[in-house]
């Protein structure tokens, strides 16, 4: 870029020539950085000071093009969009972050499924993306959480994020078990809605607290299945007609 006065270097050693003023105007993080006295022995390339960042070239290219009045170079995958969001969060670029979320909605990406859902949760957690982390924590409930299933995604996880997801999954399982157990307590309101209904039953002996055997069996079966392991997918009524 013409008259650039700084080089931003990606973690895969790709250099971007940009302007301090543009970075400072877009990010309080960089504004604060550039306001500090710079060490005299800072790395220099072609006479320009170098700032090394932890993002790869693809993410940085997308991020930096969003700071200039030029067509933005946007990622072609949902994972990269999450990484771009994480970078904008890290560098306190609120306006850029809002544009990225709008872009994600307009692109209408196919949402990651299976093990990729766990990777999306891990990326959102590492990037401190609270909204996306909550969304993906819920979506992982549709899939098993076993070592065999998510082993390829484990490098994306920080330890605290994995512990948090395990705790969330256990709480959801326990809440669901409690709900099913309440439906077995048929003598108490509001669950005492069933009553005997046969032609041979005398009106004097009709009583509430009765449940069809198939329904009781279904609840008991679900409770047993959920109690065996929290790593199994949780029942999702939206999957069934």
C-alpha cells in the first residue's frame, strides 16, 4: 500500500504494509500500542517497523482489507469466519466485528455438523466469542462427545473450554433426566392429567394419575439411556416429525 509506515507480519511470515493511522483509528488496542515508546532495537524490514501477530495470512488479509475503502477479501469457510471474528474481538475492533457478523448472516453458510460443531465451539471459546460459544455448546448436544468422535478437533481446544463443555453437557443431561422423572410422578399436578378410559370402567372408579404403559416405558427408557453416559447425543424433538 502506498506510503505505508508499518509492516504487520502473520504467524506464517507473510508481510502486510499498512498505515499506523488506519490501525489506530480502527482499534484501541493498536492505538495504545503505537502511543508507547518503541524500543530502539525493534525489528525493521525495508526501513519499516514490524508488528508480529498470531493470526495466519488468510485471516489477517481479510481483517486488514476491512479497514480500507476497498473490496474486502472475505473467508470461504465458517471456521475462518470464526477466526476472523476472534481477531476482531482480540484487537477491540467493534465496528469490524459487527460487519463480519452481518456478512456471515448474508452468506448463509451451511452450519458445521458432527465433529466440526465441536471445532466451531472450540474456536469461539478461544476467541472469547460469548454468543457463538453459547450457540455451539447447544449444537454439540446433537452429537456424541467421545474421544473417538472428536479426537481430530482436540488441538483446537483450550483446557478450560473442554472442561466447560463437559460441565454444560452434564447439566443438560441431568436437567433432562429430572424432567422425565417428573412426568413419572403422575399423582401430582400438573402431571395428573391422565385418567382411566375404558368402556368397562365404572364411573365410580375413574381416577387420575394413570398413564398409558407405552408412555411410562418411554420415559423410563429415556432415563436409563441418559443415565448411562453423558457422552451420548441428547434427544432432540426437533429432529422428529
